[in-house]
């Protein structure tokens, strides 16, 4: 995503104003998944499923390093099925590295400020992430059941919502389960 070949895409999306989605993707190649069987395959699949959300950190940091959000302020990006626990660490790390040794990047804001201005993340069950909401901004989070995927929480969505959000005020829960997505997709003002 840091390569200049993507510039026409960023410009077009910025111009038309539609949100762009990056869905999480496997951290283990299909060739490896098919190469092994039995417990080895299960261990590989377990590792891949536990880590696949981390692959989106590569995209986020590449977009930030390339100053895509600075050049295209209308660009809105959602990181789908991304989980959220990793985001505060990556935001903090990007801010630190920018301040420490990458001030030559053409950014006018800290990376975490671009995140709050232009990015969203979806998640279905992330107990760690829901304890770190202030670090990434409640306005950047959208809960989803991940229906109909097997690792989603449907049809037990209500159970997962009440369990992971029990420590949060109702207005925060409503933002994550309804309002943020409505605003992001232009369904509510």
C-alpha cells in the first residue's frame, strides 16, 4: 500500500467519497494449509486464525508512512473483522516512530490523529480491545457479528455484546453497535 502504483486508487476513492474496506486476510498461505494434515494442520490453522487480524497492521502502517491520509482527507477506510486490541499498540508505535525518526514524512498530524479522523475498525469479540477504547477512540469502532462466518458470534450476538460491553456506558455501546456504522455509511447524520 506504500507503493506509488496505488495513487490512482486513493485519488478516485477520495474524489467519490465512498468508504474503502480492507478485510482481514489469512496469515498462513493456502499452500501451507493444504500441505499438512492432522494435528500439524490444526496447529497451523490455530496459529493463523489467532494472528490473521494482525496482518491489517501492515496496511495501516503503509498507508500512514505513504501519507495517504494527509493527501486524501476524504478517504475513509474500514478495517473489517480486524479486532481492535492491536490498534492502540500500533497507533502508539506509529506516533513514537514518527516523532523519533520519521519527521521527514509529509504528515501534518500524528498518525493516531489520522486514525481518529479517517479510519474505523470492526470487531465481534475483543475483551482486551474494549478495555482500550479511549486509546483509539470510540468513534472509530464498529461492532459486527461477522455473520455467517464460522468464527463469528451469530446467532449468539446478544450474549457477546452484553459480556464484552458490560463495563461500558450505554451511550458508548450504542455508538459501537449502531451509530458509528450509520454515520460511516451515510445512513444517519
